[in-house]
C-alpha cells in the first residue's frame, strides 16, 4: 500500500507543479522552486500558501516562521535533527498570491489537490496553521479563537469522517513573529500545553 501511495503522490505532485488554472496574462503564477511537501506519515501540516521565502528555498514553512514551527515540533517530542519527520507539509494554495484578494478564489482551484492529498495520506492528525486553514478543516462549530491549541476528534462531532476518514484536528496560531497572539502569557501557556497533547498523539502513532 505504501508503494502505491507514494507513486500516486508523485503523480499528484507533478500535476500540481504543472497546474496553470489560476494564471492569467495580468497575474502570472508564483510557483515555489519545488513543490511544498514532506514525509508521508500520520500527521498532515497545513498552512495557507507559500510565501517569499518558500518561493526562494522551495521548502515549506521557511524563514523565521519555519524556525519557530520547528521549535514547536521539537517541544512536542519530534527529533531535533529532523523535527518534521513523519509529517507531510502542504498548504491550502499551492502557489503564492501576488494580491491577498486572490487567496480565496485560488483555493477554489486548489481545493481538489488538497482533497486528493487527504485521501492518499489518510492522516490521523491534521495540524492547521492560522485561521483560514482552520476554517477549512473545522467541524466543531467553534470560532477560531476558541479552538486554538486544542485537539478535536471528528468522531465526537460527525457520524462519517470528512474526506473519507475520521481525523483529529489541532489548530496552531501562525508561527510568524508578527502574530501578536503569541505575545500574551496565557496564550503561550495554551500553546505549550498543546505540545504535550501532540507528543501523546505522536507516541501513540509510533506504537501502532
């Protein structure tokens, strides 16, 4: 099954890289140097879209935000030499936006790619970064601010799992240094507590 999954993912990555659905003469696409992806595992990490540093490096969640994210993962028990081990990194939009108003319309085209990733990977846990990513996976009825740094299981809310599989959903704030939510002491405590929750989930996944 793993071999077939990896082959299917390889085909999907090529389809994403060759996609030009959003491109117009007025708005050329901003494609990252390499597709934003990671190690197929039981955890799916979903951001909004590649930014300027991702465009240059070809690595998901680069720059200072990526360094903060790696520290969060390390604090959750991930190995320091490879904190993203067993985590598949992706985003709602696969290309960068030149204008913020284009984000939602672009996702209408990218949505099919994300659904295919979910079906192929069948993750046990989805970690979303930021409000837009949270809203896409939300199944609790809770507002973004009330759900931050908490884990919810779709089995507790839905008879049938979204995307053909039940999953747990943890939403983190965006790790950008410009995110003022992270400056509050109580919010930092919530984030730190979520590291222990994620560590428990990762350990149980390793034991399966």
